[in-house]
């Protein structure tokens, strides 16, 4: 039997790199296609010498054709992430994420590569699911007047009662509310269409808030854990927005990588023409305030400061059930919040980007 061959797009990045490491440990031959974008990579990343590295772009058909030669399965991590700076970022998000995925899928169709794992995100659910006095509710965007008055939790539009967050399942309605979210959902829809028309087998993994060693730091696209970690390294207190009670599920990058490996294996056993989405979280919900406290304590740094400021684009709570991936792919996260944050408080981050 020949060794199976995996292509990881974005394999030089934070999550892609962790996937590459685990795939090598499991005996895969690994190829990486990565454009080494200057707004992500401050210094050239260290690539494992066992990897066949192709410096190229997923939006360029010739680069993707070269990267797909002899490949059995593709793990598509290359993307422009985060909320971005402003709406002027929109064309770059659409090109990097949607055009990139369309070019990749077309090349896979040409090459006859029929297995794909796609990096998606919890942002496809928007504000998510809540419970109020009258059962389930899906609140609209939060109002500036409420936020200015420190009313951060979504309220029932009719009664004005505070709503309580519920766990989102994969079958809940999708409600992308920013450009990044809409491109992540666009990638899922393109993948569904590809699976249907070519008989391809695909899994989309909707990641929660990923953190861990090698996380990008000072870019406008950095997640909150990395911003807090960078502040502590400068000897400054983490600045917590709103009242710090926003809820998130922080999932360690090693667990996200093992979820990708489980999904890659599953595409081999799946029937013809398969597309299924899975939430990927630790299963344990924490507030942003708790996360800041845990990092400050582990770094022996200044206590977090709660500012009461807000960012209009932020959703209040993002909490989803990760039961489907546990039961259908037999995946279990291995890193607890306590262990992960203790390690992350002093772990190296990705080299700073100089602008
Ligand atoms: C994050 C990711 C998004 C991913 C999603 C999956 C980023 C920028 N966003 O979105 O790509 O799809 O998880 O669930 O990586 N906050 C502070 N202080 C700060 C910065 C932020 O308190 O200095 C708060 C925000 O107000 C927000 C929370 O932290 O309530 C999380 O912010 P952030 O990590 O930027 O984005 P998410 O919406 O969780």
C-alpha cells in the first residue's frame, strides 16, 4: 500500500501548521500550499523538512494544479480570518476565501481528488440561539442605545426580557452577520455544490475560538486570547470589553488539529457524495473575563481591566454543542481550559507582523 498523501492549504499557518504536525506523526505524506501572506507571517515560518512545501496561492489555478498532483485528500485551511479592519477588506475576504475555494474545488474536480475537509467557523450562526420566557429566540443585532447603557445581553424584542444563551447545534439556522462570516458560509455552500456535482466527500469543521502556541499576535485579525497574551507580555493588563461576561468556548489548537485528522479519516469511509458540518469546541464554556483572569494569573501579570467598551460587530455569546463530532467521528478534545491557558500564558506566539 502506498502512503496516503495529504495536501494542507495554509499549512504554514497557526491551525494548518498544527494539522501538518499531527498528520506527519500519523505517517501521512504531507504537502503544503501556502502563500505566506505578509499580513499574517511576520517572519518566514519554520516548515518541517519532511513536508513538500509549495509557495503558492489557492486563488491561482496553476499553483493549485501543481499542489494536487498525486494527492488523496485536501485539508483546506488557507483563508483570510478575523473581523478585518473595515468594509474595504470585503473584496480581499471574498477573493481569498470564496474564489480560493472555487479555484481549489475546480482543480480537485479536474484532478479527480474527491475528499475534502474545510475549515469553517462558528460565525456562520451569527448571534446564535437563546432561550427566553417564551422558548427559543433568535435576537437581531444589539442596539447601540442598549450597549451604551451597559445592557449587553440580547433582549426579547417584544417583552424586553433578558435572553439566556443556548447551545447551538449544526441544524440551527445560519445567520452570517459580517463579511468574514458570509465568506465562510460561501465556502460551505461551494463545497456542497462540488460534492453534489462531482460525487465528492466533504466535511466542514465549524471552529470555536481557537488558541494555543503559534497563535498570530498583533494583526487586526488576531483573536482575543492572543491580544490578552500579548498585553501580558508587555507587562500590561488585558483589557476586557463589555462587562466580561461574554461567553465563548476556547478550544486548543491541538484539539482542532486532531478533529481535522478525524474528519480526514472519516471522508474515506463516507458514502459517495457526502457533505456534513460539525461544530468543534472544547464543550466547556467560559466568559472572556474568566479567560483574562486565567491568563493573568498564569503569567503572574496585572489583573484584567474591564472597560465597558464594546465593538459593534461583536456578538454577545457564541456557545455551541460539539456533541455531533463526538458521537459521529468519535473525537474528544484532550486539553482542558486550565491546562491550555496555563501553557498559553507563556507559550511562544507567531512572529510579530511589521507594518
Ligand atoms: C473569533 C474569531 C473568528 C472565529 C470565531 C469562532 C478573531 C478575531 N475572531 O471571533 O475568526 O470565527 O472566534 O467562534 O479571531 N474582546 C475583549 N478585549 C479585546 C478584544 C476582544 O474583551 O481586546 C472581546 C470581544 O468584545 C468579544 C470577545 O472578546 O466579546 C471575542 O473576541 P474575538 O476573539 O475578537 O472574536 P470572536 O467574535 O470570538
